[in-house]
C-alpha cells in the first residue's frame, strides 16, 4: 500500500514500483492514452511534471555506448538558474509505448508527446489517484502527487535496487548529493528482509 510520511507540512508518498505503478498506469490509460504517457514519464523515467512537457520523439534515441534508450528532457536546475537539458534512461517497455503513441496520434518529431500545461498534468495525477482510492478503499492514494511519482522512481532505484547515486544524479538531473539526499529514504520491509536474512 502507498507509504505516507505526513510528519511535515507537506505529505510525501511512495508507491510500490512493482504493484502500484502498473495500477496507476492502467487507470490512467482507461482515461486517456496521453495521461498514461505523462504518468509513465514521471513514474518510470523520473520526469518532473514540467519535464514531461519537454519530451519529444526527436529526443528519444539509442545510446550506443551504454546500449540503452535515453530521452532528452529540459527541466529544473538544482543549482539554481536557467533550466538544464539532461538525458534520462528509458525502459524498453516505455520506449515502445512512446513509439506507438507518437505513430498512432501522428505526433511530429519536434512536437511534445504531452501537449498540455503543468497544472493539467498535476490534475491528471490527482484525478487518477482519487479514482484508485475510490475503487480500492485505500485513502492514502488521495495524498499522492505528481512529484511523488518521481520520488517513488528515485527511491526504488536508489534504495531498493542499489543503483549508484552518481548514476541516478546523472539521469535524474540532481547536481549535488544534497539535492538527491531526500530521496535516500527508508527501505521497504521487503528490502530490509532481503538485506538482513543472509547476514
């Protein structure tokens, strides 16, 4: 179930990458394919809501050195100042969905996949998570924000999968350890058991 930290003025949530992210995608897809794309870009690629709007087909390319798909995103500069450009890792399943979506919706290479406003992307997340809460009876879903999708993506990779901090800084757009440190939160009980069972 959605993990919640409401100890400060603003609640923070983490959704389970293996079970709850697919549920979120499914509910978004039932509403509109564009909403699923926006949610995948946040929950599986690590975009901020503003970064979602900068993703275009001509920014999706194969990195032959690393042998993975990457997507050019423009977004927040954690050092301050003008927005920066970064290349983030794209899972194969998301790449295929982006290709199908661009083809079927006839999106030009230079057009964004998601042509809306940041406030609309955030509203979509609220509406989808409210719908899940109503369907499941788990009210914690009503606390989930668009940034919680990026938070869950970062924590899953950093804490649950032990991806190197420097790798996550590169693909997630964090310029310092101070900027990424809030994402190094407590592990899930499954991770604790996995780590300590064999000690």
